[in-house]
C-alpha cells in the first residue's frame, strides 16, 4: 500500500509557525550595548523589538557594568532591542519617566484575560520612600544621574502595589539609561516571593541618527523560582513591550501583541 503523504510538507508547517512568532534570540544570555553590539540585535526602525527571554532555574548572570545590576541569579530575564523614530530628544524621553502619573495610560495585552487592559491602577510620585509621601510629578530636570527618586505603582498583575525607586545611571543628549526597582520585598499569593530590588527594569536609549533612537530594555526577576515564573512568562514580555511603546510614543494597542 502506498504511503499517504501529508497535506503540507513538514518544512512548510514549521516555516509558517516561525513566520507567525516574534523573533526570539537563542543566545545563552543577553548582552546590553555597554561596549559593543547588543544581543539580541536591534530591530529595524518601526519593526517589533527583537526579544530574548530566559526562564531557567539556577540561571546566574553577570550583567555588564553599565547596567548597574551586578552578578546574581535570575528567575526571569526579558531583553528587548528596537529602533524607533523620535524627534523630541532626550528631554522628551526622560519626561515620560518624570511624569509618573502618566504611567496610568500604559496598556498591555493580558494573557489571562485576553484583552488590552491598563498595566497600572495607580501611579504617583513620592517625596520619600513611603506610600503616604505623595507629591506631584517630577520635572524632567529632577531626573539626573545620582539621586534616587521614589514613586508608587499599583500594578494589574501578580506583583500588585508597592514603592519603586528610580535612578538615572547616565544622561546626555545622545544617551539615557534609567534603572527602576521595587523598594521593598513583596510576597504575591500565586507568584514566587520577590526581594527588595529583585523586580527591576532597565531602559537604555541611544541616538543613532537625527530623529532615530535605539532602545535596549531589560526586565528582571532576581532570585529563585524560574519554574513558577514560567507561567507568567508571556505576561512579563507584554508588560516590557508596553512600557517600551509608552516611552517611545508608539501606539500601545498595536496588533499583534508580543505574546498571546
């Protein structure tokens, strides 16, 4: 009896899967653009960010010095690299971080609800690292290398609400690096415990040409629990992309989401 042939050749099916999926780098670890080309590489202008996601139990990363992250164990790392059009200069970019209340407009694709929804229920600046020390938004001139600023975020997700600290690591007309971390430990009910400073974001911007900027972002969960965090992997990817789109001035509900 003749062998029945499949309707598609296997390679065609695999090609369709790859074409429909976001590009995810396969390198062993990310490499931010501290002193060379990044890994993953920058995506082209207007294209979705190239992504690298690591959820590997026992993964230890010695981050390049320019990140300020040092060496540690991570339950999750999300790296995103993109290129975008932006004519406002570094002051407009830093202004998105200074206007803390603006974070309430950030929207992301919720993998659990399968809808676009706000990333934060509340967001406001703080004069001290205490939830009750509410103040008006910072001015762009307040965010300079060195001093630490604090703000309150109530996130729609497993981490919930808490005080975060922001530090500008570098700021010039052609380059900006912003580090954000949780101020205190949190112990979500369905998520591994996160130590103080363990939930962190790094935003790196570099001018490529007039009106064109490169972006490299990191989202990290420092500590153990990679197996449990894997259940939230796609959610963290979408949150990272939502924050990039917000700061870069890109429509946040642009289809398709980075992860379904």
